C-alpha cells in the first residue's frame, strides 16, 4: 500500500487516541508534540488525518491554545476508557507471558534495505532462539518496508537514512538508531586519492559518480555536500551494487559506500574528510505490536552485529576516533519525524 493511499484510508488506532489525549491535556499542539517526542508539523499533519478519519474537527485552535469541540469531547470520553483498558490488558498479558516462560516471540519477520547488520542480527537470533521461525524481506525503499510493518506483514524494518534524518512519523512506527557511519568513496586502489586515510571531497570535483538504487537520499545529500565544497558533481549515475562496482572497476565513475562494504580486489574505499556525509542505520517497529516487547533484544543484537562487521576495517576505526558523533548511538527510541 502506498503512503498516499494510507493517508486517505487510515484506520483509527490507539496511538491516534493518545495523540488526541495529549493535545487535550496540554491544551496545545506544540506542547503535545514536545511531550510525544514529535516535531510540531508532523503532529499537526497527524491530527488532520485523524480529523478526516472521524469526519470533523476535534479541537478549536487559536492563539490561546486548543480546546475540544463537541466531537472532540466524545472522542476523549471514549479514549479515556479504552487507553487504560488496553494498558491493563497489555500489562496482564506481559505478566502471564513472563510467568509461563513464553515471553520471547516464536516468529520474527525482518525487512531490510541491505547493509552489514541484517546477517549478524539473524545469526544471533538463530543462536538465541533456535526454534524460532525467522524470515527476511528485502527492499530498496524505506516506505515499502515501513508500510509492511504498519500492515502487520513485517515485525521490524532495518533501514538506512542520511545524516541526522529519522524516517517520517507518517508511518506511525518507532525508530531507534543503531549506529552512524561516515560515507566513503569507492575507487580503484591506484587512484591518487586512495593514498591517504581520507579524501577531501573538493579534490574530486572533476569525477563522475555512481550510487546505489534507493530513496535517493545518498544522491540528494551528496549533491548538497558537493555544493558546500564549492562544486556541482559532473554526473550521478544510479545502479544496483554489482553495477556500481563494475563502473568503479572500469574507471567510469567513483562510488559512494559504507565503510563496512567489502571492496573487491583492486578497489579501496576511504572516508570523506570531515564526515560531510553520514549514514544512519535504524531499526523500526510498531509501538503497539508484540514486536515492541522484543525490540530491546533486537536492538542489542543489531548493535553487536554492527560492532563485529565494522571491526573488519581497522583503518576506519582508527580514523573514526577523531569523530565522537560516529559509531554506536545510545539513546531512547523516537517516533520518526
């Protein structure tokens, strides 16, 4: 299901009732957004979709704040019954599951865009729960995986996004950062720029480029980084991983890759000096799903997998020591914004 069709055919969920209650309790969309850990424009858009679903405005909003309409009062009255009841059900179910020793999920459906983390996660999960059913699904696009989680077809989505971004709150998922890496340049070993531990982007102004298929984040952020470095890239080609490697091997273009990428013989990758481009590994799940209970365990496995694979590149690890904002990220799960 596309994001567009989701917006126009949204089913009311408990998380939507939590949004309505937060706005009513704080008397302000801005304050509610802060309380929920969301950006104010994202919460406003979410409220508008809720109102379209219910058929009318839930709040009167002006400079003094937000006050419930008659429809809003009706929704709030029902929400104040449903939310505590659901919380009680979840707590009771969790206690029963813990008492019976069946807290672990028996099935894990993980979608991933690709990269170094998925294999290590699946391996660790298989060792920890040898009887669990584990399936994987691949896609180049965050939207595809997020909508599959939203529809209950996947339990988790392991994706990558550029820089400081987090996938959009429109998907209704919780996203937590596993790690952040500097983006590297993939080039032939005999390229002049390969002689140093890192590469000054400005020195590559005359090169052609190739990047992997996907949401375009790599390409868009790269063009912006080139502009900050004082030039416009000559050409940005797009291909799958094999095609990118072929073009770099032929000398047609330089590539963009993660430092965990296993470069074929004859090729090398070097991080961009100053880390003007970064790649964020993120794990997402639905906050009201069974998967939310096992999410801390999956996050721990994802971070262990990242540490294991990045250790294969000791020169990058030594270089990364000068950049405290790179590597494993400690923090709370966030709703996308």
